[in-house]
């Protein structure tokens, strides 16, 4: 899955795989986590948010289990 750089204090890049509904998030420390069963529209909401980190924390972090890759 291709990760694209984003403007955020804590997140470097994000990506999404439609076939598996997996959202990948790379954090400033370099670690990449995969969040499974994330609907595409929710990924797009986070990606397009004025504050990606805040929206990620609200919509993804506590709602989906992240798996370190």
C-alpha cells in the first residue's frame, strides 16, 4: 500500500487499501500501524481534516485495533 505524506504534528504519512479496508498510519517515530475494517469514507474524513491528528485520535485510535507492521 502506498503511503502519502500528510501535514500533521504526529503523523508522517497515511494510506488506504480498498480491498482489505485497511488504513495505514506512519507516526513521527517511524512506526507504521495498520487499522483493519476502516470504511473508506472514514479514512477520507481523517485524511482531509483540518487537524489530522485530532481527527485520527477521535475516529480511529480508540475505535479500531492498530497492528504494528
